C-alpha cells in the first residue's frame, strides 16, 4: 500500500508549541505546552490517526501542519522540505484541511460551486470554464450531485456539507489531508458514509491522511496506525491492531475501556473520581499521567518517560514491561481512576 | 404502543399521541407524529434517533420549553397524576426543577456564568419551598459529595468557568437532584464530555437512579449509551416512534429496518477491520414539511415495496410482550433479513 522505506511524506521532529498563559493579573506568565516534543514520520499514502481527549494537543498539531500555528521549536518536513520554507500558496497545494463542523467551515454566502472553487481562484490562473470542469469532476468524486452546484450550504444536510468541504479540500490536488474530527458533528448513519468516502478517496488518490479524533471505535475501523496523545505528548504509537488488542500505556487502556459497546449485557463499572484531569499549565512532575495511573511508582513521579520501542509498538511508560508481564500472567487490570 | 397501564404499576408519565408542529415560512413542519409512551417509576427509558427525528422536541413539549413557532397537542400528557401540556407558566414552574427536572447536553450553557454554583444549587431548593437557605446549602453539599465532588462546601463558592466540563456536568446533575425529582429528562447528557468522563457520568446516573428510585428519560443518538444505561428504548425516525422494546430485546432482535441499519452503522459493531466498508444507511431523512403519506423510511429502506408509499399511515404492530414496530412487513421476514445480513441461517 505504501513504501515505508522511502522518504516520508511528513516528518515531525521534536515539535513543540507553547502558549504563554497568565493565571491572574499579577502572577508571572506560565507556559502551556499544547504540543510537547512530538516526533512522527508519516509515509506517503498512509492513513494515520491521532487520538486523545480534549486538551491533549491534537487540534493544535493539526493547525501546525496546516501552517496556521507557528511552532515554538522543532522542525516539520513535508516531502523533504521544511514547512517554514513553503509559501502559503505552495502549502495549500500540499496540505488541505477538513474541519469538524461543516456548518461553520463553509462560506454561507457563496454557492456550493463557489465554495469548492475558492482555493483555485486564489492560487491558479484558470479560465472560468476550466474551473467549472474541475469543480464538476471533484463533485462527482465525492458523490455530490451536480444539481447542487448553485445551492447554498444552508440548503444542505450536514453530510452533504461535509462532502462539499471534502471537495474543497481536494480541488487543489493536495498530497496531504488533515482531517480534524471530520465526523463528530454528524449522525451515525451519515458518519459511516463520510468515513467510507474518506478512506476510498485516500486510496484512490494515494493521499497521506492524518485523521484526528477522540472516537476510538471510529479510528479502529479506519486506520492501520494510531498515535495516542496525552497532555501534548505522544504516549503510544503503533499498528492499530496491536494497540487495540494489546494496549500497553495505562492511558490507552483507559481509553479503550471507555468505549461503550452496543451490547445490552455490558455493565458500567462502578464510579470512581479522580478530581478531573491535570492542569495543562502546571502538569505533574514525571510522567504526566502518574496521578491517574494505578501502576505509578516513584520513578513515574520524578522522571518523564521517553517514547521507546515496546513489543510491536512504541510507548512512553516506565512500567510498561511490568504491566505487560503482569497482564500476561493473568492479572486483572485494576480500576483506573 | 398499546395501552398497558392495567398490567403494570401506574406510570409516572403517560403520553398519548403527542404532536408537535412547527410553523415555518415554507409550511407546517410535523416535528413529531403520534408519539405515545409510558414511563414507569424507577426505569430508564431511552429515546434514540438521529438529529431532526423529534426526540428532543417531544421532551421540550413536556417541559413547556417549545419555541414560539411550535404548537403541541396530545390526547394525554399526564405526569404524576396531572395533565401538564398547556399548563400556565406559573403552574409549570412549580413542577419544573421540582418533581420533573432536566439535564441538558452542554453544562456550560445550562449554568449561569455570573453566579456561583452554590447560588444556583440553593436557588432551586428555596424557590420550590423545600426549606431555608441553610437547609439548601446542606442539601447542596450532600449532593455534590454524592456526585463525587471533593471539598464540596468550598466548591459552592466556585464559578462555573473554574470547573472542568465533566465537573460542571456533575454540578448540573446535582442541581437536577436538589428537589428529589420523580423524573429526570436527560437530553444527550454526555455528548459534550470526553470519553473517559462520559463513562463515569453514565455510571453515576445509573447509581443515583437506583439509590433515589428516579425515572429517567434518556435522549441520545448513541446506541452505546442506550445499551449501557436503559431498560427500555424507543427508536424515533422522522417524528415517529418506529420501534419500541426492552433494551436487551432491541439489540437481540432489531425488527424495524431503520433500527437494523442504525445498529449496523456503529463503528464498534461487529469485527473492526480497516479494509472493510462501514455499513451505511443510504440517502437521507425526508423533509417533514406538509402531511406525510406512507412510511417515512421507505426511500432508504432495503425492504421497501410498493405498498410502503401507498398506505396513509403505517401502524405500530405488536410483537411479543412489550415490543412493537412500525412496518408493513411481518415480523418473521424482518428478523430473517437481520439474520441474513449476518450470514446466519434462518
């Protein structure tokens, strides 16, 4: 499907994004590390997911890839060239976004055809006839009937609008597609249509796709590789089969256990509370997950674990080996809080 | 659903033929048609469906929270022995937040940002004449602790923006519990929350329900939530209940083609496989403007035949004790279709 030995389509190296934050008027400015030392290679034609909960930095990462958010440190290479060396127009030919909410990401005062053609008009000298042809081609590709070309977004359903957004993203024939929660605003039956479309298109056009989501069941169905983020860091990275069948990081285990199966025999576990997630402006020392982790040791409370190879995946956890051995011996996962 | 009030304990809420019509510039929109159900004391009744199916507006009608352009009528809408549809605002406000309370999707918009959570929690209690401010505070602290908020008496002085989303939703739940309601309507209570918080919030609702003998109407689009929390479920499509059954039975023998399609669309249903297509329901929901004829699902239904568009109205058919579905096809052939989808021999 893709060649992993070739130069990656996308290479992130120690990418860091931080924002200054002030808690009160007189207090010193702190720093919020939205993305913290993230390194990741994405091969050409690969479909990779980034999952995590709100505040984990996944959307900031999307903005970085689109050139909408400068990095504090680290480098990003797209097709071997630094992101900073691309002009805005050049970048638009390489990377295109699909956002969560098609109600706000489309211009309500422009027709569907005008919305789709917008990236072309800005960056290419095409005649009106050529533009119209390209728009029709792309509408067909996303299964949007041509009769909608003069409609306005307000006249369309959520699923149709998201098809318009996908058409707009593809009209510059980009190499990389960044999808930030593309289906969380849609109904389940429509969500499935859009997910199938995204997967088919990435295969047909050999697109490199970054799929950002909080929904693990969607991710499992869609992609072969998954990166799990927690508080700005990648805590586990690997093949989705491996991650779902044998999650090593305690946070990944917690996420997977939080999927509610459509099974009426399933019983909710007893309630435990941990007082909420940690404060991102003041993360706990050591492993950021340690206050919520049932396996945490003194080491976890002092030293930050690096992302290291663990079995067939990569994991950032000091204790993964013990946890793995203990689970292999039949230990039941303790109730995580 | 057929009338079955004789056999069971008296329902806390009984709704018959609830119709909500929205007057829009392009014509009347039938948001719900002939919605009927009974909620028994202590049960969780889920209403599941996609956006625009009328699941929220049906409950808004009960609470008297409809927009001005909406008009609601029903043969019966009896809550706790009292007809509640068309009550004056004043009489309704004695019920709302008291014996009948509501939890909304977004905890940020259901809490007032300029009052402390203590003010907002105690207000309901004092307003409904349950006691003085000191008693209200005592009850608020008790409930905040019950929903797992540590250091509750200090937290009463916090403003909503100082709490995380999950914490805020627990405050909203505590607020709904202040006057010991008999029925809570929870409209997508966990949709705005993170997955790890969602599960705990649902578990909390389940615990509170057992402990206080509440009835809950759970409105959701998520069949995972339905499966984990509800006793009975109604599936709504285009303003009508198309299937209603005990939850276990709905998942075991989904009868209406829409229910079958909905279950198959869930990404976590069946064996996940990045190479296989997700099952979808083709097409989209029909417009509800003007009087509808025939089955509303026929254009998306794999089993539709000519009669589906001919009949004036598809009636609910009973199958089994507490299971009914709105389809012209016989039960056997629908179940055979479901099993056939899974390669099972019939």
